[in-house]
């Protein structure tokens, strides 16, 4: 059974940037809205910091703030979605000082 063409599955996996993925569970529309918010944060960070890639931890923190502020708008509702942010961050090795990629996961 090949699920590669199943839109209900593919709509829950969002590529946010070359180094970040968002996996979601919940309402499809809310999943898309959450992914769109993530993409805006990634894009604005990239433009402000001259193409420096945002760390997954910082992205998760920013989106927590965005989701919270969205719930405070009169007449709005809390998003019916939960997400798992997966990112590859460049980290410096403590011994050699070399940069290496580390996979990070955050629940949002």
C-alpha cells in the first residue's frame, strides 16, 4: 500500500526550509496555518540576519509565542493541531572546534 499519493498524509508533512520539517497532527487547515506561520518566521529571520539559518530551538520558541498570541485575539480559537519540528542545526564540537550537524526535535 503506497501512501505517497494520499493527500491526507502528505498535507501533514511541511518543508519549512532546507533544514527544517514540521510534522503535524490535527485539523488540516490548522496544520497549514501553523506551517505558514513557521515559514514567515524562517523567512523574516533569514532576511534580517543576512542568510543565517535559524536554529530549530529558536524557531520553536518563536512559534510558541505566535501560537499563544493568536489565541489572545478576540473571537479567535486555539489551533486544533500539534506539531513536531525537526531541524538540522550546525553545532561546534567541544573538543575539535569543528562544525557538525545535529538533529533537534521540538513539540509545538
